[in-house]
């Protein structure tokens, strides 16, 4: 089993968010491949760091946009971001402690992200389009 890859069913209709989602899922896929192949820890660490950087920027931009538009479910969405960030922090901590990041952990992280995109992000993007401030 492989980590989820980008698919058009994840499109929110918000170009910037969709581009970031694509980048994030590409990175999680590459991270999963590296972990599954037993790639050296430095390479896994590289993908993990890049993934973490993309997540931090993406979540911050998303939360700012939701706040600027007055998205009513912002607190719930932030909680979902914290859940994902905590799971990511566990992977980073494991890597930093010299543990092997296994593919199943990466797949679980990717599945969590896909669920978030398909539920929370699609809902948020629909609301933001419908309530766009001119």
C-alpha cells in the first residue's frame, strides 16, 4: 500500500489551496516511497523536513484566509490542523531520535490529510467562495 497521491477529487476550487495540497501530497508520497524502500535516514529526513515546512505554511495561509473572511468554523478547522500537526510532530521526533520512519506511519499521515482535504477543506472552500468579499 502506498501513501495517497494527488487526485482531482481533492480540488477545492481555490487555486492557491489546491496548488499547496498538490505539493503536500506529492511530498507525502515521496516520503512514503523513501520510507518503504528503506532509503537512508538523511533522505527520509529531507522529505520529512520539506513536508513539515509545506504544512506549516499551508496551515498558516489557510487559517489567515479563513479568519479574514470570517469563516464560522475556524476554531474547528484549527483543531483539525493541530491534530495533523501533532501526528507530524511524532514522525519528526521519531526521525530526530534516530528511529526509522516506517511507510505505514507515512500512509496514516497521508490518509489523515486526505480526509481533512475531503471534509474540512472542501467545506471551507465552498463556504469561502459563496461568501467571498468583493
